[in-house]
C-alpha cells in the first residue's frame, strides 16, 4: 500500500532525493529495501514516479514502473498525475513512457485541466501533440482476435505495427500520409479491413461514456485518406505518383493546392458525428474561408487535433509538412524540404514559382540590409552623443571649471 501522505521512512526520503538527482543505481538499491514502498507519498501526495516524471528522469521512471509504480495515482493535493508532471517537464520521451504504461489522459486536476491542457498552458506543444495523438497498441490488437461467430479477425496481426505508427503520427499532411502508405503497401492491400477498423475506432470513441473527439476525428481522417489512396493505387496499377502530384499541384496566380484543400474539407464534411464539439468548433472557422485563404483546412484541422501551436511552422517541409526541414531550394531560398526526395516531388510545380520567389527573396534581403544599416547608423549616432556627454562631464570636473562665469553681486 502507498500509505498516508507524508508518512515517509528515512530510506524513502533518501530515495526521493536520489530521484531528484537522477541516481538510478541508488534508487534501484533502495527499492529493494523492505522499508521502501514504490508508491509512497510525500506531504503533497506526490509519488516517486511523479517526482521522476516532473524532473524528466526517464531511466528512473522506467525503473519505478518496472517495480509496479501506479502510473495513474491521483492522490496529489491538486489532482496532478504522473502524465501531467511529465507534460510539464517537456520531456517527450517521458510522456510517451507514461502513455505506454497506461496513463489516463482524461484525469482532471484542481484547476479543471487534463494533461494535454496543462502541457498547452505551459507551452509544451510537442507534449500536447503526443498526448492528443496517442493510440495504445492494445486498441488495434483487440481487433486481431476473432469475436463471437467470426471465423477470422477484423485486422490481421501483421498490420498492427504499420497501422499503429500511422495513427501515432502528428503529421496530418495528405502527402505525408500518402508517402507512408506508398512505403507500407500492406495497408493498401488490406484497405477494406484497415478502414473498417479505423471506422470502428472512430465510432467507439464517439459513443463511449468518455467521448474522445480528437481520436474519433483522427481515425476517421486516416480512414478517409486510406480510401482515397486505395482508389488511385488500384486505378494506376499500384502506383500513387499521380495522386501525390495531384495533391501538390498549385494553381496559377497564388499557388494554392486546390486538390489538397478539397480533400481535407471533404474528409471533415464526411465526419459522421455532427454532434461532435470538435467538429462544431472547426466548421464555423472553415466556413468563413474560401479556398486559397489562410488558415487553410489542413492548418485548422492540425491545430484542432494537435494544439494551436501547430499548423504554421516555417520549418515544415513544403512537400510533406514534416517539421524540422532544413534543406532550402538553392535558387529561391524560400521553400524548405526534408530531403532530396521531397524536393524532386515538388519541383514540377515549384519551378513555375521559383523565379518569382527568388526575386521576392532578393527584395526581402535588400530591405533587411537597409534596416540593419539604419540600426547601425542609429547606434553610431548614440555612441557619438554619449562621447560628447562624457567629454562635457570631464570638462565640468576639471579644477576651476565654471568659475567666474557669472559676476557676484560684490563684483558688480
């Protein structure tokens, strides 16, 4: 048993200190002592696992979980859980660890926030994305066992790893998902079973006692895209190149990717649960926007599922939307890519705008240079003024400075 708050043995107090310092071996040794409980609580109701999660100590968290630590302890004085503390730490690996250990995402603390909301409140947006996009592997494995009178499972077990990875991805860009499906043909070869399971997951998340609009909408969105990809994959003899090009093709004038915009809008339109609060938040925002206006449908959906920070990132690949892209077009220096593969895929449409973007880049650099020169000139002016003030101060400090400037009454 965890015991009462604050009733710690000397060894348990020592263990909490070791956890804070990240001393894994010392914590491991102390856990073997009979006077040390893995779920003991300090005066605030904080367990050793919560201390480790808050400090972002992944190795210590793994050790405590291996010794049976309760990942869902909810005795903290403000209702914080290990997942909430992990989210506050900003350590995405610890957040994943808590989720894999079965951490509940729906627990609310004393200020009415769950773990995802706490992460968003403190600016830990990567943690928000991980929590919101988390799908337990068990969710999929449930469908790999025949139920009732079924002669075969709804989902072949060999599809679980690739489908699970797809569901965990926070990148909702249709090109990214299409490229993933192209590289994991097993999902397209079994598209009917895959989409059936995704639709069942969507339904379960909307009809269960604890409704999860985010997971429901994401499951539906993935199902929609798998269906779209499968149509092209069949029609084009198991080749998705034409589909991917149609998504990337930009219209003349403003470069809007119309097919992609229409694809995302259609996915949202086909979401079967109109009572969804998340859908009711998205629709009014999207309805005000014409195709070509910002934010586009993909950005609105991404922000709804991953948090407000996501959807507009200067480091996002212009082909697949993956963040952290560092390779720039050498000609215009205005678009970025993950790798050469993405650059080649995008070139057929980017070449129409590259020269125009290059001219825009040169103008921006020219304005930036002028601004820098103006700042330097202003700094030099300030330095000269400061020099003059220092020289005047030196003159005033000289012996006799300021004497006889004004005759006294007696002299007059």
